[in-house]
């Protein structure tokens, strides 16, 4: 029916329900002329699809699909469950969640849903099943997006509390095990029954926050899985996914994607204030985060920026930037870049958002650029069809437990960030320091097979379950190289301190004991790191966090602190462990510090760039059999040139050159 690994190129989100149907043919014509091959459609149209309960109207979708098909465009069809209709909210108020402040969220906006609501689950399965029965074998539909940016507001309703208590009972089996795991004797909070378990809003316990988020993730994933099952049961044959928001901590993405056929992603990266480093490195981090969730699965970008957003501080992309963004992600392995959005919303909360076509339905400058891009991608399609990203030898470890820990319980400026993204932003510093050297770097998750990698970097592995510690130690003993950093191995998955000192379950493998750790005291003045052995490491300044560590006998010290108060304390060590080795960095650094550190470490770790290129010029590869397709990338607003194997490669401002 549809090959999930097919190369589609570019597409766009279109909302025909917001416009007079007389305008639809022209929208379809202009989309086709621009080279769009996919139209994402239907995600907020529940009221149009089901105007009354169990009364469905899909004729308007049929009409839209016919127009798209005539222009060579297929639909990425969305279930509309992010916005239950007014009739549903009025008839079934249990749909609405209760927020952390105790206020019930009602109709209006979007995502006003609770994943434990029986009526929401029933209605969501019903609309998904009805859509699947109608379009599940329709060749005009190339795939399904369930909901929109799946992930409900964190809900604290009475029903969720009862479900949370039952979840804790299933997990711990006895209340004594619960009390012991969370050390509820602290502040005299020992419980005698699971019906006494409270939300962490009532008792702000870091371990209880961990459990709540693990519970809420399970409820959210189950909600998605029920929709997917309803679609399949109704006969849907196309690939199923949803559009995740990378690094949103509202649920465990690693658990969610087990139900995906394709990894779907929303990403807005053309503004200058990117979360994960300089523009190219930001794109690389988002791609690696998404691809690593299920290695080998294709990536579809469901929402990708091609214009200004609807909020303050949003910028119109410069000429060339839209092409740069799309080709950058295609060059890293994406098979679809679908932009947001084709049409301007005529009213509502996103009224001022950018559309590829104006409010009058007419094209502008960016349309012309996209049309040229569409023609270019059409020529590249045969070359890219069937190709996959080149494999990496190094990966950065990302865990949901730590994402929640630093989002909810973080007390450090170096691991703080907007929307709970501090942990991801911290990992991006390590990732960027490797990727900026044109060394391919992945992001890896705890359930993935580590044997594909030569090196794993595990920054701030604060929450370290015994099981994950054992897996990392076994992988290192079998020949891998593990790099740990400060803030690792402190607590278990319940948020409770390990009995052993940090790095806890990995203390023996690392060959170090962390005795004291904190921010450098301001009276101490600047803290510098200097090498202790013959390695090409310049002095690293501006240390933001320091561990005072004791190396075991046989652990090599590679660098020490240089400061009147912290002088000669080891900071970078290496321990031979089985057939592999474990490095420990007892500090947090600035981005410049990490850049210098990983330049020095790369030769020791056996990491090599794809090509040696000037600073700030990048190359990525897709491979097809023995063929390597290289994307040379200039993310800068001025032209550059590079020499590759005696040939000059000219790169215009925001230039991407494909050589295959």
C-alpha cells in the first residue's frame, strides 16, 4: 500500500476546512506546482468530521483528496483527537484535565484532554476507527498521523489520582516496598495503604515526581496505542505515527515509538535562538534525537519551518534558509520534510502565522524558493531513494528518567532550560562538540543495542537504575569506551540516593569515587583544568561545576584542577575495564570548554571525521549500497569555498551542495 521507507521529499500542512471550498482547486494547483508531494490534513477538524456523536462526514475530505491526487499529491491524514468538539466536552466533562494549579481546563484552545478519561478514549477510538474504515485502504493516503503533538497537559484530576495509586500498587505490590523505595519516613510521610498516595503537587518529593511522570507517560502511550489499534482493526494498511515534539518530557518517547511505523517530528529551527547550539548543530541534534529512538526507521518531519511564527520575536527566513533547512535534514536521512503551513489561518490563535500562500491565496518570495527546491528535490529523488544515513561510531546517551529529573527537580543553572529542556540542552553541548568536528554522532537510548557503537558519552547520568548501569558496564567490558561526567550515578529510578557513592552502579567500572561535589565557591576565583599526561589538551577555563574525586589504584589521571583551593584534584580520569575503558570527567564546562576537550579526546577515542573541512563547514552522508551521497553544508550568511580531493566546492550563503 505505502512503503514507510519511501523517499517523499517535501510537503505541507493544509487546512481546507478553514476556507471556502471554491478556493481549494487553486490551493491544490499551487501546491503541486511547488513540488509538494504530501499534504498533511485533518488534525483539528473533529467538529467537521463528526458534527454530532456517531454521525460522520468525510465527503469534504473526499473532495480535497481528489483535488490533491490530480496534482500528484498524497495525504498524510491526521486523526483530530487533539480538539474534541464542543458537543463532546458538554456531554462528557470528564474529558477535561485538571492542571497543577487545581483549575479544570475546559473547551477552547487545544489539548484540553485527559488520557485516563473513559469517554475521551472511547470517542477517540471511534473517530479513528471510522476514519480507518473509510480511508484505510485508500491509495491517496500515504500515512496516518494520530492526534497532533501527542501529549496531554499533566493532569491531576481525582480519576488520575486513583489511576496513579493503582499504578503504584501494581509496581510496588506492597505499601512497605513503596515506603522503602521512596524513603517516606522523611518528614514522617510513611503511608499505610496505596489509597494514601498523593500527587507530588501535595507532597513535593523528587521521587514522587519521577513516579508521577512514569505513570503519566504510561497513560499517554496507552492512549496513543488504543487509537493505533482502532485504526488497524478498522483495516488501515498505511504507516501510522504521530508528530512528536523532540525533547518534550511529557512522556517517554522511547516507549511511545514502539508503536510507530515511522518516526514523525515537528521542528522549527530557522530562528536564530535555537535551543541546541549553532544552526547546523541544532538540526543535527534534532535529527539524531529522532532517529535514535528507533534505529533504522525513516524520519518524517510533519511540521517544519518555512516562515515566521505567530508569536513575538519571530523572524522571516532569509533567502536561501528554507532550502538550507530542508536539504540539511534530507542530507541527514529524513525522507519527508513537510512544512507548516500552506495556507494562512484566517482567524483564531494562529491567525498571524506564516503561510506559503498569503491570506488571498497568492504566492510570495518564499513560494518561489520552495518551487525551485521542489524541482531540485525531484531531480535528487532517484539518487536518494533507498538511501539511509551513514552509521556513526559514537553516541550520546539520553534517558527519560534524567529528562524528568532535570525538568522537575533541577537546581543547577548549567542544566536549566525553557519548557523543561535543560537536560537536552546540556547533552547538546557534548553532542555539538563532537558533531562540529564532522564526526557522525547519534543519540542512543537505554533499550537500544549498544554494540553498534565504539564510544558512548553519558553526560549527567544523575538517575542511574542498576539495570542500566549493568548494561553500560557490560558493554564497556566487551570493548566499548564509556565517557561519564559529573552528576552521574547519584540516584535510582525512584529518585532515591544509591547506597554507594557516585557514580553509583558504575563506580567500579569508572574506578573513581566522588566524595564532594558542588558549584565552585565564588571566593575561590576562576577554576582551570590542566592536563596531567601527554595529551593535546589546552587549559580549560571557566569550570561551572566540580567533583572532588578519589581515583582507585590503577585509574589513570589525565587532567587536574588548577586553583589555589582545588589544586591538583583529579578531574579527568581513564580506567581500563575488561576489553574497554571508562573515562570520568568530574566537571561541567562551557561550550568552548567542551569543544576543546572533545578535540583533544577524539584521537584518544579513535573518532575520525568524514572529511577534514574548515571550521563551520559541514558534511553529512547518506549511503546506498557502496554509494556515498555527500551533502556539503554552509550554514552561514556568507559564501564559502572548500577543497575536497583536489576539487573546489563552492557554497553560497546558506548553501548545500549534493555530490553523489
